[in-house]
C-alpha cells in the first residue's frame, strides 16, 4: 500500500517543524499536576508523578533532550517518592474483571484498599451520566476537581471561586450557597437519603456514597435542614 | 475464453457458488470482480460485519445489501474497556435498529460489541423481527431487565441470548419469567453478568427443563451451589457450562450431588465461572476434566497447589484462563500435562499492588512455550521479564498469532540486563511470522518499532503504552506494517510529524487511537481538512480545543475511516471538523 499523500515533510513540514520549538514551550500553559516543589519540569517517563488528580490527563514531554537531564524523582534524594497513585486504565484490566475481583476480595479479606467504588454521577442539565471510582481520590478536594473537569463544559462560570465544594462548616456560608445558583454536589447514601457532599469524613463518605448528583444550590435547599443540623452539632 | 464462460453462467449458478463463500473478505473480493458479480453478490449476502458502526451508515448498508439475515456491529474503541473513553462518547445502536426494522423484517441475528443499547432498542427488536434467533450483547450497556423481558416475551424462536460482560440495570422485572411456557428453543444462554436480583432461580430452572437443545449455559454468580446440581441434572446435554457461587465450607451431601450431576454430563467440554470457589469442591468435576478443552478459572481465587491438581486432570485442554495464583510452578505443570494447549491467558490478581503477591514471573510463560507446541494466543500479565525469555518464547512458539504481554509497571526494564525490551519483542515479530495481534509493554525505545515495521507484515492490531522516544517510532509502524488495521496508543511521545507524513495510511486502517501523546490540535485540524474520508475526533474534557492555541496537544484522539461522513450524536467533549458543531460547543 503506497503512501500517496506526503503531508508533512515539504510544504506542511515547516509548519509542523516550526511549531516544534513552540511546542517545547507549550508545557507552561499545559495543565499539569505539579506536586509541590516539583518545579517546571514534566518528566515523560515518570508516570507516577503525572496521574493523581486528573481523571484522564497525563502530560508527557514530547522531546528527548529533557529526559537525559532529569533525575527521576525516585532517585533524587531531595524528593520523597510520590505516593503511588493509579494511572487511569493501567494496567489494562477490564472494569468488569476489576469489579468482580474487588467484590470477592472484600467478602473474604481484611484489605479492601483496592476495592473499586464506582458511582454514577449526574448533573442537572447534562444529557448524560458519568461514572467515577471514588477510590481514585483521597480527599474531597480531589473529587471536586475531578467533577469540575468532567462537567466543565457545563459549569464554566457557574462554579464560583472555590470550585464545586464549599465549606459546610459555616452556617451562613451554607445559607448563601443554597440561595445562589452555583452548583452543589449531593449524594445518595446507603439508606437512600440525599445528603450534601462534604458532611462526613472522606473515608466514611466513600463507604456510604451510592451515587452523586450535582444540582443547583436552590434545589439543594431541601437538604439544608440536615446539613444545618450537622453544622450545629459540630460547633 | 474464461471471460465468456463467466458470462455464460446463469445468475442462479453464480449465486449458488457464492453461497459457499462465507468470509467477508472473500465476499468483498468477489463483489469487486465485475458489475454483474457485484449485483449478484449483494443480493445474496446474508451476513454483514461492520467493525466500526460509524464507518458506514445503516441506510448505506441497507441500500447495498437488501436481504440481510445477520449483522454484527462494533461501537466504542477497544480502550473503552479500560475507562479511557468517557461515558456518552457514542456507539448507540438505536439508529441501526430503527432502519433495519423497516428494511430487514427477516433479520435473525444481531451481535453487538461495546455499544450503547437502550431498552427502546431491545423493544424494537422484539417487535420488528418475527424470526429473531440470536442476540449477543458483548460489553454493552444502557439497557435493563425491562428490555430483556421484551425480548423474552416476543422472540418465540430465540436460540441464543448472550449478555457477556455487559452492564445491565436492574429494573426489578422478573424477565426470565417472560419466556412463555411454550418457549423451548434456547440453545445458548449467557447471563453471567447479571446480579442476584435479576435472575429468578425457579424461572431459570423451568426454562432449562423445557429447552432440550440447550448446549451452552453460563449462570450468574448468585445461583447457589446446591442449585447448580439441579440445573445440571436438567441439562446433561450441555457442552459449555458456567458455574456459580460455591459455598463456604465443604458439605458432603452437596458435594456428592454435584459430583453425580457432573458425571452425567458426557458432552461437557468447556467450564467457566467458578466465582468464590472453594478448592475442596474441585474433585466433583474430575469426571469431566479429561474431556475439557476450555477452562476459565480467571475469577477463581485459589492457590497454585489446587490449580496444579486440577490442571493435571485436564490433558485435553486447549484453552486456559487463570489468575496469576497459578504461579510459575503451575504453568510448568500445565506445560507438561496439556500438550494441546493453544491459548493461555494469565490475569493479575492484584493489579494495583506494586509488590507481586504471587510467584509468577517470565519463567512460567517460557515453560509453556517450551512444553506446548500448539501455542497460538497469549495474554500474560507479570511483573518481571527479560529479553532472553522473550527470545526463547519467540523461538519456541513460532506459531503465535496473538501475543499480548503486560508488564505491570510501566517502563520496567529487563530485570537481568537493565535494557529495554526492543530485542525481545523484535524476536517475537521476526519468528512469529503469522502474528496478527501484538500488545507491548515495559521499557521500549524507537528500535522496537523499527523491528515491528520491518517484520510484522501480517500484524493487524497493535497496542502500545508508555513506549518509544520520538515520532520515528510511530513512523516505523505506519510506514512498515502493511496489514495494520487497528492501532491504539497511550502515553507515548508520538506527535504530528509521523501522523501527517503517513496520512494516507490512516485511510487503509479501521481506526487509530492516541491518548496522552503529543499530537497538536493544529495537526488534527489539518488531517481533517486533507482527509475527507477520515473522521478525526478530538476527545477533550478540558473544554473546546479551539479555545486553546493550535499547538496545544490534544488529550485523546480517535481517528477512523468512514464513508458516512461526520456523525451527529457527539457529546460536547468530542470535537470534529464540522463547522456547525463549533457553535454547539459553546455553553
């Protein structure tokens, strides 16, 4: 099969080649994970760096030269090894199989650390559902960032300055939130009750959350009494 | 002289000759011989395979092939299995069912893979095709037991219902009871993916007892052990059986009942399921083991000694799926007992743990390649590999057609030499001349792609992750692999140059997937413009790609050839060149 159309090398080549240089700089604008103290460097091979928070984005450096000058973080004595986080879709084990094995393990063994906790996420106004594995995240903030990213095309401008998740510790802040048009994440717990996300410690949350729903603040107002109660109990 | 002979044969004779030609490839070649053969062939083609549901439109298929009885469609790209394709991407079957409902009233078979199937589609199937016989939904989603109930109630001649690895929503309908009492045609039933609420055991028993032609039955997990024996006694003619949950401790009455039931099954050749199995029950199946050709223990969390004992009773085994609990010692036992082995798949029991929890290394696979001369297909997850082992495997198993190796930790080097695995995989493509599918892993430079481009001339599908140094790697593959149909790449430093240089190649392939690579949006736009029969989809959840500079890389790229033009069922996070869509993207 002959390669008829030569796209790149001559006419178009310069266009592409010229962009090479610029590409090296684009990383600055590229969304990156940058663990604290990481500096500007993105190491293409050091995948364990590049995963944690984002659902589907792993940034890689397109050129070789950078690689040779980098000390991988696990060899660099100045940096502690990053916490091992899961790369999305790697190793390539099908979800069906992962879920099966996870359910088996949890029924038998002490260690349920790897049990996948997939829950459906719906957002008011979005035409389709998404699914997230809650065990991919360690804090509410990580979950919030991921959700914001997932539904970004709908929430642009509607998230407020602090992202989806607000501080529920403060009664008056809570009332502001529920009166506004910002989006509020809520979840259905094991008992079938709908609660505001953020009211219980993270570990307890992932155990009891069955599904997530991102709704407008004004609609979540019905959940206010329970949330208020919790605020009161804490203070 | 030959030309006149061809024209002197009446159409009916040609049609009869064509009826012996079953493969799609051959049929396509036949239809290209001349116009009259094209016409004859299209009227007598009964089976259609569409590898990418967006490559052609249902109307086009119907226009060309007016009398189709069987259709197979595939939707999402393969990497959707690993959650790389966001929900809502597409792959809806409803438009196909809608068109076919009108055009093919005598459609008998529908096989779907990785498609979104809603209850509405199932209901439409149930009411549109009077002689419907086969429904296979592999890795599909979007439907509930309501849809299944519609199929059960209306399809009087249904022979096969296979829901393998699909996601079914429970609507609390006892769908199995919707098979009327007069229904007796079931030959193959696979409900292994269903949860406990979705299957009424008594309805299942009644169904099995009135279907004398039942040959394959794969139950779901929730069927208790003592019930398994009952089912087997009702269907001793089974050839393929998927077992269910085993109870926690050995009970001798249950055991002997089970052993008795199995011993009646003289035709049994294939077993799977074995969820939560307790090894003490294995002797109950020893009576059938000597005849077993296929064994799927990949959900059985049992340890090597018990696996070895079981496997040593199965000398006729051709296909084994198992977890890494089998360990090297178990694979050595397999190699010495099962000389007919053709396919081996070893899955990781603990894929996310950095430390191995089972003593499974490259040695196990080497042993199997040494001991099993008929080995053709391998899927192997391990944590350690060496080039020496790969070379040995390549030399011992030149008949390999499918070789998929997953070294769990990305960028792992040869544990003996610290080298990349270029030489090892190079040996695979050099020795295994009939290789059609290859998955790479471990530390790899551009060199391995040079070998692949040079030697893997029959390779049809290549999966690459965390490999390569530069565009040259991708260029070697695209310019060298003549038979390449599907290429899927993730986390590799491949960018615009290789793609643009080999743009024409892309139209000779079914599809190309690239995620977390270095392809710029500008290149995607260029390809879209220059290649009208290529659908270039940029999947990017960060928002519209044209809101960023053109030299920004795209998150995910899925390109496939199509004669149907751009699709119109895309979610907001998928961009293609259609100008109007740019307007749809703004919130």
